[in-house]
C-alpha cells in the first residue's frame, strides 16, 4: 500500500464510529501535540478530541474530493470534503485538512482543521 493509500484509509477510519468511539485507537492515530481547529471555531487538544468524541452521537460521515500532497518523505497534507446528515436532516458539509506525519513507522495526525461550507450548520 502506498503512503497516500495508507493515509487515506486512516483518514476514512476516523470518520467511522468504530474508531471515533475507541479512545485507544484514537490515541494511536493522534500525535501527542495534536491540535484541531474545529469548524465551530474552537481549538481542541488531543485529550479534548478524544473526550468529545466519546460524547458524540453516532453519525454517518462520508468523504469526497480527497487530495493529498507529500510535503517531504514523512509529512503529508490531505484535503477533502466531509458530508453528513445533521440532526435536523439537513446535509452538513465541511472542508477538511489534516497534516499527517510518519513516526516510528506509523502515520499519525499532527493537525486537523474543519471549515464549514457556506449554508450549513456548525459541526465539530
């Protein structure tokens, strides 16, 4: 599997409840210094993301328009659009970007940002 395929699969896994609800899996995927700029405008640490995802209701999130760019041999930027159905039945889309780093032979997220697409509700 190429680095792009591996990181895409890992990013997709983060959209599933099986990973989002499992603190040990999340801990392996996020670097210790992980930081997220949520689409709500809030800044999250690794511990805050793991805790907040435990409280999140189950949801189906899809990924589309995935693109990646190798920054160097151990750093990759990925960008995509997430699509989910909101609690009110309205589709919520956000532009997503993550910086993945290869450490000890394992890809982990260093940084993530979500930016709501115009006309959709606030998500985290």
